[in-house]
C-alpha cells in the first residue's frame, strides 16, 4: 500500500507492507523447533545445533515477512524529471479487479511509469492524488470509469455544491461485504462436494479389505458439514447501502438477520460517482460532502446507479444555469 505521508514536512510517500508468506513459514519453523524439545533423549551437540538452526530460520523468516513501512521521497519536480520534449508528465488513475486495488501512476514525458499511490479503496487514493498533482505541478487524468466532469465535481465539491436530495426517493444499492464473494461461495460448494464424493469412493475401494470405522466416517461427515456451513455463510452474507437526504447508511446482514450496528454517515451529499478498478463489476461508490470523500463497496450495473447519475447530472446542470 502506498499513501501520501503528510505528518511531517516535506511531503513524502509512505509504503506500507502487510504480513507476507515468509511470516507464515517462520511460524511453521517455530512449531518445528518445539519437536526436539518433546523428545526424551538427552541433548547432544548435534541436537542443539539443529534446534538453533530451526529457531534462527524461524526468526529470520518472521522478520522478513513482518508488517512494516518506510518513507519514500516524492519524484523530483525538475522539468527534466517530469517532462521532456515529447510531452509532459501526467498522474493517471488505474487499478486491478482482484483483489480490488486502486492506484495513481505517474507517467513521465518519456513514457516511463511509476506507481506512487495504491490502496484497496479509492477515496484515500483520490484525495492523495489531488494533493500530489498540485505538489508536482502535473495534470490528474480521469480514470476508474469516471469522466472529467464527475472527477472535477468530486475534487472541487465546493464549486459544485448542491443542496441535499430533498424529496428525492432514497437510492439503494447492493454492497458486497467481501470481494469475490460469489466465486468463493461456489468454490466452497465444489470443495464440499469433492470431499463427499472422495470419501464415498475411497470407502467403497477399501471395503473389500477393511471396514471403515465409525470414527473415519464421522470425521469425513464433519468435514463436509463444516465446508457447507462456510458456503451457507458466504451465500447469506449481504450488504446494502442507502443514500438519501440524511446521508449514507450501510447495513450488513446474513439473509434477513442484521449483523452489528448500521454504519451511518450524516452529511449533505454534494457529489457521487461509481468507480471501478480495471473495469470490474465490483467497485465503490465515491461520495463527497464538500470537504471529504467516502467510499462504499458496490456492485455495478444496477438501475439505481443510472438514476443517481441522472439526478446528480440534472442538479449540476440546474446549478450551472443559475
């Protein structure tokens, strides 16, 4: 994750790294280091050496894969670095669908590209990109499926301020709690079917030699039931976002049972737009209250998104006419 570090001057980029696979490998080596300690035989020099190697490897892997961050300097503002005779530098908005990732890429005049901002939600990236573009003196190009007018309305909401929706009916959208939730549900269902079929096939193959015990059948059945429970959880997990005169409310439920307290943001909505990284069907609803951007995960292609776009476009047109 790449963010703009504003805590101390001058402005810089902050690179955040989460847990990585070496950390998990280090935990496995640490578990293996416990095995020599459980043996009843006396400690020999070779045994101590093996224990030391396991512990050292575990610590090294966990240090390599641990979460950490580092500060990186901003690209130079010098004309030679940001532009050439072929063209000027541009800050472009890009992304990838799975996992949903939003990026701001600095494209230099010579065509070279450098990722300067990256997050799993677009609000922070867009706020940082706007400030970074002003700091570097470059143009912020539209992206994520947003046109220039919508991007300008999100970034300069005070100039496009409109009243609340008033008597307009609330807009309701489907908001998936997890990315790729449907794919994960189908994969889990196939996994449970595989475990069930494999258990039956192996039991029939071994029945001529041995009789499967009740414990073996019980463990296999429990495995299938647990996987089915995961599938049922993923199928029933749902989210809704409601946008109306009082602000934005997001609810998460399992089928019809609410989970936790609704997330409510009371505000006057000035601008809103649906953004998606890399043309994915899942994206985010970007909402501006005039001073800050908020992002809510959303599934695209709904008629409500079309109605929202038409409503906001009509309000901008009416304000421009005034």
